[in-house]
């Protein structure tokens, strides 16, 4: 998917299938404090984590249960746009996004979630999309809002990952919204 996002600053944003070539950039990304704080990536990431994690997205692509894209900004890695759990039979999916620190604050996540949402309603033909966002994650909530998701409520003390339970907002968009 390539879009000329020449609205604010001149740049070319694209999504490309996540693969081993993104390994060094994703290795850097999982060192970021906010990425560790607000995603299911283990804290700290064990050695070899990133390679296994990317391989998990590649096998998910083959069996249709997950999909991962790298966000590329004018050829440079700028983050991840993910469908971590696709349920084809139920026609619903979860989506997620991570933007590299150098690329934040310029609308990259908003563009990525908008593009991923169109892809999920189009290619995946889902009826419902879910986002799980920490109550503390103001920037991510704003991205969901800008992409016209609806805040459904708070899942209290949700198990996010080992060592972390927290109040987590559930946001959704339906194909009929
Ligand atoms: C959340 C994240 C993806 C946002 O990426 P980004 O490319 O900077 O996002 P955008 O520029 O598209 O939009 C951010 C919006 O949040 C706003 N924002 C930034 N920090 C904020 C905060 N602390 N509280 C409230 N809003 C905030 C920005 O002003 C912007 O809104 P605006 O366009 O109305 O001004 C990025 O910070 C990130 O990768 N964080 C770590 C991983 C993560 O949290 N992923 C999401 C898990 S649910």
C-alpha cells in the first residue's frame, strides 16, 4: 500500500510485509521505553526475541491467523502495523501499531491505523476490529479517536503480559459504522 501523504510534510508512507530484513530496526524499536511500557513485548525482551517474533508473524501470514507490516517512510523504517489475532471464521481482528521514536508526532500512527483499518475491512473482510489500549496511553487513544474508533469501556486489571496487569480500554470499529 503506497499513499502520497503530501498533506503536512512531503513524504511517502508505505506498508510492506514484515520480514527478516526488518530485524535490526525492530531490535532497536524494542529498546524504546514506551514500546516496552505499552505493548505485549516482554520486559526485558529475551535474547533472540525479535527474530522469533517476526517468524511468528510470517507463519501467521501463511495460516491466515496474523499479519504484520513494516511502516516505511520514504524508504526508512518507521514502525509496525499489526494484526496480531485474526479470527477468519468470526470475521473479526485485533489491530496494533508502534511508531519508531524518530518518526513520532507527525501523524504516522494515524496514517498506519487508517490504512490497516481499510485493509482489514477490505482484504480481510472483517465485520469488527478491536484495539486494546492502556488507560495511560494518551497518544494511542488519540490515534484511535482520529481513526473513528469507538471507546467501548475499560477491561479492569487485564493481564497484558508477565508482570503487568492493567486497566485497558477496548476500542472498536464495525464495518457498519
Ligand atoms: C502511540 C504511538 C503509536 C503514536 O504514534 P505517532 O505517529 O506519534 O501518532 P500520531 O502522530 O499519528 O498521533 C498522535 C496523537 O496523539 C497526541 N498525543 C501525543 N502524546 C499524547 C499524550 N501524552 N496524551 C494525549 N495525546 C497525545 C498527538 O498530539 C496526536 O494527536 P493530534 O494529531 O490530534 O495532535 C507512538 O507514540 C508509539 O509507538 N508508542 C509506543 C507504542 C504504543 O503505545 N503503541 C500503541 C499500543 S495500543
